């Protein structure tokens, strides 16, 4: 938008943020000062400090290559062609998958093998159509539903500590 591609472009030569008037004169953006300061306050402090240290001659000053970004060895993001679904797919990639905690908690009361638990987890979304029932079933399988007995035991444990 209007040639702004990096955080460094929001700084002046002294490493200070541009004032709203300087920003408006430099980029001719059709915005008001509230939106401008909301954007500045939304930038995390760590990124602000890093951008201030790196300055305008950093590797983050993409120039003409701002249209693509190498995320890792296998993924390159093309900002011109990527759509919301592409970003969503990137977010869904799981690097660490931990086993379900529900079966471990249920082992104390019921003996079932791993294959049966896999069926139970798959069946959870297919058994009912209403979201509240699906949510309850999920909580029940994962032993999140707290009964009066469990709540009393939790309060007793806190009292003893």
C-alpha cells in the first residue's frame, strides 16, 4: 500500500517515528491520525527496536523483491498470489503432535486398547449434529467435564496444601 513495505519506513533519519504530518506528506495516504497511531501501537516493541537498530539499509528493505518472502527451505510466500486460504494452510501445519490425554486419564477407570480410542475420537464429530452436544462429547472424552465429586476433591487438595 502506497509503497510502505517495512517497519523501517515509518522511521525518520534520527530513528524516531514519523509524525502524522511527516507520514502524510511522504506517503500521501488517505488516513486519519487515529488510524496512524493505532498502527504504530499495534507493532510489537521487539519489532520496533529491531527495525530501529537495523535502519533503512537492512536485509528487510526488500525494494523490488517485497513481493515474495522465503519462509523456510520449503515454503516461499508470494504476497501477490497468496490468498487467505493459503495463509490458513500455513497456520494449520502442525510440527509437534502430542498424543491425546483423554485415554491416559481414562486408563484409571476403563481398560481399552489404542485402536478403540482412535475410533472413539473419530466418532465424536459424527454422532451428533448439534454443536453443544459435540462440545460436551469432546469434553467428556478428554475428561474435562467436572462433576461435583471431582470439584470437591480439587477444593480439598487445595485446602490441604
